[in-house]
C-alpha cells in the first residue's frame, strides 16, 4: 500500500496527543470521510464564532417561550391543537413540544406584572 504525506500549517503547536489522534483518523478513515468531518467542524466553528449556533432542545424551548406573557401563554394553551400543528410544521419533536407546553403552563399560573 502506497503512503502519502500531507504537510499543513497550523496556528498553534499541537500536542503529541493531538498529533496522534489526527494520524489515527487519517489512518483508519477514508480521506473523503475525514474531509466531510473537517467541513462540518469548520461550519460549526464559523457559526459558533458568529454567535448564531443554536443547537439542542434547550435553545428551541428558550426561543419559543422568550418574551411570552402570562396572557399569551394562556391563549396558546387554549389553542394548543393549533400550536401543536405549527410546532410539527417547524419540525419539533413531541418531547420538545411537551416541554414547551410545560413552560406555558407554569407561565400561565404566574400573573403578568
């Protein structure tokens, strides 16, 4: 099997452990998969650096309940079937929707000031 060597300039000196990990990845995985992973990591890093990275259920729930008043929460609970349909159109899972509802129930019990 023919072996090739790649030289890449980096911004910081990698540790021996990091070098070993990179070598293992290139040795075990096909080069196309390594490139796909690097592309994903680059895009994620760019989004994180720009401050727009919003992943996970917690950020979805925070986005939905942010700035909702007690009255708005009560209205959403009264029209819950319509809200479920809208959330499903957005691609939210049922566990996420139920967590949003739980927050609305808590908010509706509190009086808005």
